[in-house]
């Protein structure tokens, strides 16, 4: 009974020993393994990591089971906490923010299962839902009983999101009644609103300057809200957007055509890498993050009964998504509201942007169910469109908190931790 009293008396994990350490001569790093929305990944405290990028990337790869160098032909990260798909190959690094408009800074490291490279150019709207709980438990913020707002600045994109979370009384469990498509069961819920999401990578809602372009002989619309994406009619690629992600990925002719389209679209959108240089066709061909791509069609009768306005199959772009990422969903929702896009043409029962700022709800049928996004927007008398926010609801959970051993750490990495924490 005494042990039980000790456990229940601990209200915040930052009261426990959550610092880097050496155990039996092996470096161990504090980690939170978490789920946010339909993605899983690791969340780390920035103060626990070296600032040197080379050392930082070494530790992230060792935690996730990604090759330290070179490319390997495998699809599961059996030696780490990653799970071999883009949705489970993410690491967020979090610290207190020095900005007046943010409480915490978040930096996403997007890893890939068969490559050594880490992409630092994008955000993850799903995993962002996990960050408030992490920040509170690690002592970066203090959440009071009732509804709290946490302002999250994403350093990859510069976008600030407001997270709303309901906290229980001290010692009581969080309400766990939120259910979302693609996740079984009910869990703690987080409302997220992306502020000023337009032009995350290109500074423009329509980065090509057109509502419709032609890529590889196919009409498509390119938008950049939360993430740059190319939107294509499914029928133009001999699809219905009702196919399973597995069937789409198993069609080499379709995937080759889709790749040619996203390469041309990425070039015309002027997408750049973290070095600020325009991405080449070769770089776009193997990109794991941008541009996203999706194929769309009208919703089925069954999907209409669930309130769906459009049906979608979403690509990361290399693989078909098991559901629909919230950033991609927000971008598609915006596309449904912009007059003249292929999305606006296909979407059904969509509200019209007016001259007064208003909220517009768009429901998108995907393999896991219906994703709802709420876009705040307007179109003035000169046809200028503004969309100051995009909101969505996610659920989150802590899968595991503790220390993970870093076997075979380099001498430089071990030296940093010996000097810093011993």
C-alpha cells in the first residue's frame, strides 16, 4: 500500500527523473512515445539534445531505428521505435518559446524507413495534438483545471496553432470521450486551430498563380494551406477514389503517373528544400513530404448520409495514406471553397465564401471515415481570398514514457552527454 501512495502522489512527470543518463555504461535518453490523431511518434525535450545537427540526427535515427547512413531495402524499423510508415516515423522536439505569440516551440523531424535523410521542412497536424500533454508533464507549461489554450509555434513552417484542451482536477483522469476516424476507441481530445496557415511553403494560397494547371496532360489544382498539395480528379487517372490505399499502392502504372504529376506540380509551385534552393525533379521524385497529392471524387450515397462533401485518397506523396492527414485535409477543404478549382467543381453542398469572414465546414470521406475541417475565410469584392485559420479535432494518448538506450552511440555523442549531464 505504501508503494501505491507514492505512485498516486506524483502529479507531474517532471517531478520524476526524466534526464539523460548512463546505465551500465549505455547512454539513455528520456522519451515520450505518443499518438496524436492517426499518427504515432516520439516526443523529446530540446534541452536533452545536442544543438549540433549531426549529433542530433544521429540520436534521432538510433531512437527510431532508421539507417545511420545509406539506403536499406526494408519496410519496418524493427530496431527502434519507428514503425516503417510515414505516419509512425516522426519525432517532435519541444521547448519553451521565446515568442510573444507562443508558449512552446515544436520542431518536427520526419524520418523515412528506407533512407538515412531526415526532412525538417514540414509540420504534422496530427502529432501536434500530443504536444500540450507532453509540455505540461515536462514542466514547460502549467495547465489549470478547465479549458486551457496552448499556443504552439512550429519552427519548420512558422505556423502558430492554438490547442484547446480540457484539464481535470488535480489527481483526476482526463476526460477520454473523443472518437476520430482511423483510431479505435475514445481518448482525450484536443481542438487545434492553425493560424495564418496560407502559404506554409510558398507564401501563397495558389502557388502557381492559377486555380487549374495541366501536369503531364492532366488537369489539377495546386494549393498551399498548412501544406502544399496537388489535387487531381480520380477519374482523370482512371480511378474512383473509393479504392483501398493498398490497391492504389499496388498499381505501378497509376503510381508512376501520379509521381510525374507531383514532380511537375512541385516545380511549378517553386518548392524549396531546407537550404532554400528549388527542389530538382530528382529530389521531388523521392520526396517523402512535399508536395502532398490527392485524388478526389463526389461522395457515395452512403458517404452523403454521413454528411460528406467530397471523397478523397491522399498520398504522402510516396504512399497512400490509411486515412487523411489533418494538414492535407485542411488544404483540401480550402480547395473546396476556392472558386474554379477541381475540388470546388466536384465537392457537393459546399458553402460559398462571402465578403464577411465566416466559418466553413467541409467533411471529407476517406478510408478511415469522415474528417471534418473548419476553414475561416472570405472573398472580397476584388476576388481576393483570405483564410486566417483552419481548425480540426484530434485525440491523443501517451503510449509510453521513460528512457530508451542508445546502443553504439558515437564517441562524439557520448562525450556531449558526459560533459553536459554527468
